[in-house]
């Protein structure tokens, strides 16, 4: 074979005809690239697609703002058939911003990728979009965009179905049916760079076929793959590609902690039960608080996977039984996920996941094995377009509810959202750190978000929001990740963008509101540069609004010079990034110096004892604004801001049992307990278990009802007396609360005491009353004395010396006080003379006596009885 001469860059700048020849080289041929590494391997390791060149003209959002919507499928990649792994034009270090700058002049010619001119053997850094000035283009300052070289390593033996992925407008999406503005974009008519629709469709179908749902026989069968030593590369590759994908079995351990996210005691039964099950989650301080809502077992979190980012977003109100969401993702490579990796959507609220009829992703039905708590689908070309690597894709996700139910009919609202945990797992079952997202679903968007929307290519890769807590800096990072088709400057030459983020008002007391920062960042909230940080303010209602930040707003200064400064600040410090790459900006909320996250958790759980109440939601969106008198396009005239369609994003942070710190539920309340009562009641968290301890040590258990109340019955062998102590605790399925106690009280007044007859001159007064009660005796002169009822119910009081001798007719009043201080009614009695007089004496009586006389007790009545039985009475005079 003739030895090739030393190659240089110009040797690989192909003509248009040469490109066609390269695309038709025999599949499997090994190519030589100078300055690149050639890696051989099984197919699916990498794929590339060549994008049709675009003549991108200056775009006004009024007419041609949405280039990516019109050419959404121009970046369609075709799964490659050869076992050759190549790097894509999405370099692994693309998360580091280039130091090159892009001048914001208005181009007069479209952007032409150097890939259209030939294959470069030298990797050229992709310029960033940062600059400090914004000037019109002149003949002396030609556009630099036409000279950009995309970073890529291209095999020389590219098959007809293989293409190179371009850097710009690399967004694919199933576009929702919504009213849009008129959009247009000029595309290259270069026939030699166009992809055959038939070839692309056929190649895409091959990958989709490998990810279809398997039958029972297919799932249990072993793919028939030729012996490697007896098969050529093409045959072996095809056999591997066509073999059905079988999920890899994941062996779990019991050591990691279990996640109980409902306040009620978790169900431990099978998937047929409607209760939420508990699962093993990674015991990882860095991610534990983000994974409480997982609906499947997972042992570890893997960082730095081939997934750059992925997340779920809601773009419009959802008022029907079909809930439409969007899954946005960027895969640098795919082989880490396409041989058993899965997308998971986990729900923690029984009321919602029990109502799910089904979920589809890109029209493919997801599967659930636990009654709707978790839904999963394989990472494949038919679900999330796994073949499109090095580009962002938007995939529709549709949740269908049973019986035409809606979010509102199920009781959900913006204030009480559905909580969703979105994750991806690798082929070996590890959770991809880049996929972890906690988001919400609501029937209506945040009421402060404008209803009028503007469709723009700036968020053609839909905005997703992730909340991450940085322990060492005590800071909550609200990270916003998106993919623009063009830079902030070039998407619209007249606008500025305002960032709005509503944070929970309940969180405000714990945040240092004077040190809230916004800056361009990576996907994990780390600033790209320390000099690209802006301090912003927050309202008392918890709304971050950059239209109130003079440095980022034109609301109160409509001068051209200020407008330019604002656009420069936004472009360089908020929306900066590499051409053709995803971007991110972060709003950082630092806790007060005297607070740490454990303090915040404790406070929030005191006031919001259930897991749902302890999940605090964020919502954010972008709004466009223009000078009232615009340089380009129609005048704004002070029109209301419009929300960028695709910029609305939500997330939540789970403050319940945060960061491996067990937060016990609040103690239950116990209603007042009456002495002698047979019922004890109180309130607690619905579903929690209540344990009541009686004075004798007996324990009674019950469960808090849906209305938050509980009741236990005291057995016949127990008797509650005044001053006895009854205690109770509640358990949320994971932790016991502190003890709550109450003292038994006698609140029923005793009966009025009884008084025995009182004789004139008596020195003691007695009667009966309630055992242990205090008797108060009041005498005619107002003086009182006390007595205690003994165990037999009797009492005796002595007449004090200060009380005159009791005489007939004196009135005595008696009341009773029980041990609880309850006072009875009064009982009164009149003093009587109950002593019998001495027998009277009779003077002698003769036959001649006509008057019978004698002596007796003065005032007494004497009755004389004659022999014939007749009687006569007389009264003893005062002399006796």
C-alpha cells in the first residue's frame, strides 16, 4: 500500500463533491485523523449528525425570532452502524467558558460552519459570546461568526447514514400546538450536505426497535449473537444493535437508610395496595435531601456521567385530565444509559399517583410496578432520542388521569402542588447526579407570571430549575439550565430580559436578603467567574425581580446608553456561554450568619409538621422588555412584558428530615381530661400513630384520623383522678415526638352537703358530703368555720368561741368545695330546741277541787287527763 504523505489541515478541507464521496465510503473502514484519537468499540458508544448549514439573518422576535422551532428536526442524528466510537462536537470540557470573545455586531451574512468547508484536523476553541460593547458591523469589522470552527473529531469512513452534529440550533423538540408568531429562517440549499430523509428514518427506526416493550418470551430469552471470532465487525455490530434491550438486575443492600416521606406510617405490603411504599435511597449527604421522593430502590449516586443535564418542565396551565410536560436533556454520549438505563418519574402523594391512568414519553407508554408511585421507561431513541448526542432535545411527557379527573378536582393548586422527583439511572442502576430534579405540577402557573407569551429560540432547549444546597457556604443555589439557538444579543437586537423567581415566603426569615447573587454558572451552580456576579434584591413577598435592579433594568432609564449597558451586563454576567452549548445561570440565596440549614429545618418543621407542608416550592420565568421607542422593529410603547415560552420552571426543596438530620414531629395535643372520664382525646398529624400512657403505666395506641383528631378509651380497670397525669407521643413512621402531658382535672361541682339537725346551744354541727371535699359553715353573725369530709362521707364542724350560743331560730348556711376547687350549691338549716322538758308537778287534788294547779317549765303546755279520759290543756306561766 502506498504510504501517505504527511497530512496538514488543508489536505482535509473537502470540496462539496468530496463530502459526498466520504459519506459513501464502505461501512466499518478505519479512518486516519491527524490530531485526533481513533477509538474502536461497539456501536451506540457515540453518534454524530451533520446539520444542514443555516444562513442566520438578524432576527427580530416580532417575525423571525424562533429559528429552532422551524428547523427543530434539522439536527436529527442517525444512529451509526459502525463499531467506531468517535468524540462529538460537544467536548467534555465544554462546561468551562472560553476566554475568546464575540463582538455583538449585526451580521449581514449567515453563520457558516467550518464543517461545510471540510474536515479540520485541528481542534479550535469555540468562541464565547461575551463582549463589553455592542456595535454595528462595518466593513472594517467583518463578522467573526462566519469563521467559527466547530470542535469535532470526524472519522473519514463516514457511512451515508452518519453525519456530524453541528453546534448551532442543535435543538429537537416535539413542538406543542400553540399559537406562535410568524417564524422564518433561511436554510442552506447545499444539496451535498442534506440528509436523506429515508436513510435518517430507517436508521432511527433501528434504534427505536431495540427499545420497544419486550414480550415475556423476549424478556427471558438470550439474544442470538454470533461468536466474535466467527463474525465480521458489521455482522457483530448489527447483531448487538438488533438484540432486545433487557434491564440489568440491580442487587441492593439493606444498609442505606429508608425513605419515609409521608407523615403516616408507611405501607409495607405489595404493589396491589394503594399506600405509599418505602424504598432504599443513597445515604449520601450531598444528595440525600434531593432523593426523599424516590419510588424505587437505589444505592448510589454517580457523578460526571455522560448526561450533561436533564429535567422536567411545565410550560402552561394544566386543567384537563391530560397533563402535558416537557423533558429536556443533553447527552454527551449515550452508551452509559442505553443498555439498561432508565428515566424515572417518582410521585410521593398517594392522592395523585393513585389517580394516574398512564404516562407516555414521546408517545411510548412508561411502566409502573408499584401502583403509580414510580414510572419508568428505557433510555432509547424511541423515548428521549438517545441517538441525538451533543445536542439538546425536548420530549413531550403526557400524564393521563383516571376518570377524567383533573389536578383541581383532586384538590391540587398552585399553593398545594404535585411533587415530582425526576431521575435517570445508568445501565448499572446508579442514579445520575446530573438528572436529579425535584419539580412541581400545578393546575395554574404562578399568578405573577404573564399569561402573554413570546416564542423565542433563546430557550429552544427548555428551561429547567434545580435547587442545590452548598453546605460549606450555607447557600441555596437555584440553578436554571437552558439551551439557546443563538446568543442573548443575536436572538433579539432590541430586548432585555428580566428574571423573575418566586421563592417561599416562609423561607425569607432565614435568608440574608442583602446578599442574594445572580451569575452565569455551570450546571451545578458554580460561578464561571467571580467577577461575573451581580447582587440583587428581593421583595417582601419573596419575589426576585431583576426589573427592580437598576443594573439590569430599563424600566426607569430609557436612554440608549443605559439600554446598551443593561444588555452588556446580561450578556456577559447572566446569559454568557459557548456557542452551540447549553448554558446556566444561578440565583444564590445565602442563609443568615446566625443560621444553618439544621436550624431552618427545625423551624420549618415546627410550623409545618407534615412532609407536604415542609416541601417549599420555587417558580421562575423570563420576561422580555423593550425601549418604549425601539431601534429595530415596532415601538414597544410601554407594553406589558411577555413571558418567554419555555422559560417557566419550578422546583421544590424538601426541608422535612433534611440532610440526614432526623426531625421529630411535633408532640400531639391532649384535650382536658376530666376526673373519672373514660375517654381521652386530642389532635395530631393525620396518619400518625398516637401512644397514650395512663397514670398506672398502661399504654393505649390509636391513629390520627384524616381530620387530625384522635381518641382512646380508658379501660374499666383504670380510674382517672384529679391531679393524675396522662401523657402521649406521636410517631410519623420514622421518629417519635417529644412527650405531651396533661393533668387530670375535676371540673364538675360537687352536690350541696347535707346538715344534721342543730339544737339550740349546740357546740358542733355535722352532716354528709363528697369524700375529701372541704365544708364551709357560715353562722348567723357571719363567722365561718371549715371541716373536711372523711372517707365515709361524714363531716363535723365545731362552733367557734366567737359565735354566740346558738338559739332557736338561728340560721346556719353550709357549702362544699371539692379538691379541684369546684363549689357546690348551699344548704341551710334553722336551729331548734330538741330537749324534752321535765315532768310537771301537780298540786294535791280533792273531791272538792275545781282547779288543778302545779308547776312546770315556763312556756310549756301542760295537758291534764281526767279519769273519764277527757283532757284539758294549760300553759305554764313565766313563773313556772
